[in-house]
C-alpha cells in the first residue's frame, strides 16, 4: 500500500513552521481568545501523546480537506508519521510532547486503525468537535498557535549562565576558545565552535549557516562543506574544519566541492597552519596552492578565533559558546555524552577563574 502523503505533509507542515519560529520568524496573525481557549482547554491538559496527536490532527485537517474528524489517518504510525514528528521535536529541544517517541503507538492505534472512532474517544472528542466547527483559516491560525506553544516549550541546553560583562572580555573569551579547541573530540568540538561563531556573526547581515555531522559523507548528503553559508537561499561560502594532518591529500576533493557549489573560493580552517613551513608565511602558501584551479583559503583555527573574539560583542560571544553546546547536544550532529561532558567541564573550570 502506498504511503499516505497527507500524513507526511502534515508532519512537514508542523516542522517547517516550527523552524520558522526557532529561527526568529513569525507565522502571521495571533490566535483569538476563542482559539486559544480551545487549545488550552482541550489539548494542554492531556498527556504528551494526546497533546502531540491533537496538534498533528490539526495539521492533518489542513493537508487532507476530506478528513472526517473521527478516523485515525492511515499511515500515522512509523518513521513517516508519529515517530518522525516526535523525534524531530525532541531534536529541537521541544518539551510540549514530554519527549514521547511514538504517539500513535502510545495511544493504542495499532492494527486496523479504521476500527477507531475518535469522536467517541474522550481524549479527543471535544477537541475534534471544536476543530471541525472552525473554518480553514481558523484552523491555520490554531495550528500556528499550537506550534508557537511548541516553540515556547523549548529548553535548549546551555553551558554558560548569564554572566557579568567582565567574564566576557576579549582575553577571557579567547582563553576559553583555546581551552575548548584542546578538547579531544574527533573534530566535533572544533567544527561546532567555528560553526557557532560564524552563525552568530553572519546573522547580523541576514545570512544563514548550516553545519553537518563531522563524519557525514559529503557525497551522500550532498553538502559542499562542514559549514555552509547562504544569502537568500543561495550558497555564498563553504567551510571545511579539520584538526587532522591529512587534509592535504584532499585538495582535489575541495576543488570538486567548490565547483559543485559554484564557489570561486573554498575556505579551509585547520590546526597548526602557522607552524607548517609549507603554509606559512604567505609566500609558502602561494607555492602550495599555486597549481590549484580554485582559490583555497587556508586559515589557522587559532587565528580564526583571535579575529572573531574581537569581532563579536559580549552578548554574542556568550550566545556562541552556548550555541556550540547546543550543537553538541543535537543527536543529528553529535549527541555524544562524553564530548558534551568534556565541553561542560572546560566551561565550568573557566567560570571558576576570577574575572
């Protein structure tokens, strides 16, 4: 049996709108007191599975206009439905669903879902009756309100508490960067620290950045670098971050990525550049890259932070360190408890040094 694309579309609709809010956007006009009351009265008192199912069904009523408001949608369970939605919310640090993993399974929607009648289920009957009475425009606003509630429930892990300005001086922040860069993490910490600093800086200019799992195959996932920078949806820069010494064997690969991304310049941020006689001073670098058909910028990772600790404001620096910890806590990017613990140990010790 083919998949129910309306289930998948309902999940994607929720996630797309949630990401807009997470990234600082808006979803249109606010919900009226009447719509807010529907959500607070019939959805919020329920458990995590019932809450998430109610939000999903609201979205489903928009993607499947012929739905009868009492049938459990075919294909709601599994990797394209309840598990996909619940997992994606947990990855985004949403807590509204109380971190359940599969709301359909938890609610008992097993086997022949056609045998279920939601209009007789006390967990949903009142809410679905109210939902069915709304216009399409009102259901859109109600869904946006539910997604705003999701966004408001996010609890993002942070490594640093709010700090006095004296803690965030240039020298202290550069010292913290150096301590973080020394963490043995197979490149995770180093890449995400660069990614966080770039993200915070570039959003000043309306640019967005995306970082990827350090061990992801670029060929498999179609990316042009460890970090990609976009302006109005168009790729404008790509960055490779490495602490390994074998990157010189990958010059052809960098060239392919630059060509793929239509980039005249490819940016490599690596360790020990200034101590490499083939890369420093600049005259040596000229000889090293002179045969390449693209412009390769090779930056020592310590130089990167020497500049960006001066460039970012104090509030931005604190945000960048916490954003790094958020990347490390993201299961899609890292999620390794040992690396998170190492990062937190470094920041905790740094906090104890008098400012």
